[in-house]
C-alpha cells in the first residue's frame, strides 16, 4: 500500500500515512463540505494496514476544529482501531493541542470515552 | 450634491443592521468558497475583539454547521438551486453571540425539519450528548451523505434552546429560519 500525503488547505487538514513507520499524522482544521470523500482514502488505508498481521499503528493528531461530518469520519477511523485493539493489536492515539483552546481538549476527551486503547491528550502550554 | 433619494436606501438598511447589532451578514446564493471566506473573516473579527478561543470556536462551529446544512440541502433539491440564503451573526441585548440563517425549502421538508429541531429543546446537556452519540453510531448506509449531527451539535453549543420558524410561501415552498444563541 502506498503512503498517503494529502496537503493541508484552509478547511481540510494535512493527512499523512506512513506504511513503513505505521504512523498516521493529521494537523489543522477539518471542515470540508465533503468530509466523507476527504477521509475515505484514509479509512481504506487504515483497513488495509490493519488487515496485515501484528504491526502496531500510531496516530499523531494535531487537529483543531472539526465539523460534525469530520467528527463522524474520525470516529469511523477510531472504531477500526478499537476493533483491532480488541483483537490484540497494538494501537495508540496521541492528540496534542494548544491548552488555551479548551474546545479541542473537550473534543479529544469525548473521542477518548469510546476507546479502550492508549489515548493520550496532551495540552501544550 | 444631488438630493435624489436612491431606490435602495443603503443608509436605512445599515441603520437596521446596526440596530439589530448585526456584525456580519450575507444574503445571496451560497457557495463553499463563500462559506469558507466569511468563516475566516468571522474568526478574525472575533479574535480582534479579544474573544476567548472557546467563544470563537463555538460561534464559528455553529456558523459552519448552519451554512453547510443549507448548502447540502440546496444541492439535494435541484429545483431550489437558484434560491438564496440569508446568514447573520449578531449580538443580543446581553452581548451573547447569535447565529441565524434562513432559506427556502419545499414546504414538506420544512415541516420535517421543525419536527427535528423541536424535540432538542426538551433535552438537557446530558440528553443532547447522548443524542449526539446515538446519531454518531448510525450506520453509514442510513446517512444519505450527511452525518445528521449538525442540529444536535448546535443545540449542545447553544446557551438557550434553538429557535426556528417556518413561513409558508407560494408554490408549495416555505421559508425556514433558525436562530442559535451562544
């Protein structure tokens, strides 16, 4: 599977997925009209990655504002990680954000409620 | 100086905007680019007023959900493609931010929308969170391209129940308006 490298725009985040490193990184705002279209390649990538045995997957997030359809797309991705985790796969999320922006921390915390794998929320001072 | 009264009294219109404490408004055909540009201007303006990042984020998010709902609806109804939308960001007498918008719909769609907004007023904070999480778990196939979360999300961010109204128009259409106080 190829790596993904989707450049950032005003309304959509930078999305990078590195197959060799087992790492997904996303930064920025996410409020495109077509969130499902934007995230589908990443959802496909995660499914393909998790279909191979053993290798761990790590998500490094620096997402800011997400519209509700982006929230839905991200939850679909986290659900894939949760399912893999329950089958014994090593997966983790680290979401870093500017501590002054409480709403990002609250959003991350709400995602974390539905995940049993390691999920760090790091407020930068 | 000419004293001819212009047919469109911009000064009077502006007075109305000022009286209603409207800080930003748009009336016309709405596009993805416009939503983005006005949204950026809204954020910058609020940051200039030294509003907290949370306040900026809440107003921006209600503005985005509202305008993207209108866009998605208009795109799903080709007969309404030429209809315009009206969007306002204002302050109420207590200084709270208010995001309101209105657009033309098929009358039946308007009734259905009222039925979706009204029950949200009966839910408290926890009830709204539960409704949001339930909707978040709806299967994709049932979604019709939209996550169906926008109204619940607006209600969660609002400091008062969402207010909406439907005004009948000719030709089986209606004008729907929604007001969210932050």
